[in-house]
């Protein structure tokens, strides 16, 4: 009985071995190339279960995700001012044309990364050499990234790679350059501050002169109005005095004498030395007669 089923068992085992050697799966994060006797045979983009001829065909897998190239070392570039800047950047990329990628790099990711890094570095140097330190640090930083992404993307496309993004994480001056730049920036800021203070002082002087002029005009107009009012008052007072004098000259003379007495003896310490027969004491001498 065992001898009768043995060939079937052997055939089943062989079939399982052949099936295991023939079947392979492609993850959704991957793409694959099937080689036959070392030559490119087929490109598999769809994830799932696939089959190949055992022994004469083999499969090589490639990452289909967006990859990051972030080198730990900073690159040194020269600006249009012949000054060095240190640049720390990273690249987002992925394999777009797997056939071209394999033909140009042999499927070696290290080779692809080196080529990609060299392309981006060369493009960055071209762009930095056209700009000043201020431009590459803050002025045109976004523009540089956009240009590098487009230009490097065209070169990378020739070997099947798509550049998704290029970012400058850090752009700074070397220590030996930064000190001189900071001193120059400090001098420029001080110059601007001095100019602003000078302009502010000039504006303050203009405002102060305008205010003084307005004050003089206001005081002059107020004095003019006061003199006019005073003149009107004096005129009315003179008219009243004249009318009082014309109606009763004796009473007017008496009233004016009382004003003179009041002005002369305003304080207890006031002393007036006059002849007793002086006209000034006219109404003092006649006070008794008036009482009778």
C-alpha cells in the first residue's frame, strides 16, 4: 500500500516545491523586476501574488515609497560675494521609471543616492554663486529651493528618479565669516538708527516751531482782543464819568477824592506828608460843615 502511494506523495511534494519556487508576492510598498537567466524579463507594478519559472527566473524588489536623502554633513558653497556658507539640506525622492532606474544604476540604491546627491549639490552651487549671503539666508531661499527642485528633477529624471522636494534646513556662515558679517550688520543698524533719530529730531523741530508760531499768533490775537475790550470799557467808563460830572460836578469831585483817599491810605502803614491847607484835604476840612 505504501509503495503504491509513494509516487503520488513524491509527485505532490515536488509540486509543492515547484509551486513555492514559482510563487512570490509583491508588497504594496514595493515594485519588482523579474529576470530570466540574468536578463530583464518583466516589470511588476501591481501588488499581490505572482508566479515565475523556478530556477531560470529570479525576482528583485525595489521600494515604491517616497524616500529621504538626509546627509549628516553640511555642504560648503560660495556666494557671489566669494563668501562661504554652510548648507544643510535634505531631498525627498522616489523611483518613477523602474526600468530606466535599473538600466542606469544597476538597481543599486547607493549608486542612485550618490548620483542624486551630486546633481542637487551641483545645482545648489550654481544658484548660490549667483546670489549674496543675504539672498541665500533669507531673501530668496524659497526661490532657490524651487529652482533646484526643477533643475535637479530634470537631470534625475534621466535615470528614472523623481525629486519630490528639496529643502534647505539650515544656511549659516562659517565662524570666521559670521563675526565680520555681524559687525557689518551692527554698523548698518546703527547707521539706520542714527538716520532715523536725525529725521525724528528734524520733525520735532518743525513741530515745535509750528507750535511756537501758533502760540505767538494766539497770544497776539488775544492781546488785540483784550486791548479792544479794554478800550471799549475805558470809553464807556469815560462816558459815564463825563455824564456824572455834567449832572453833578460837586458830587463827582467828591467821589474822585474818595477814590484818591482810598488809594493813598490802602494800608495802615501808609504815610502821606502834605500841607494841611492842601486841596487834597478839602473834603476833610468841610466834613464838619456838611454834618451841620
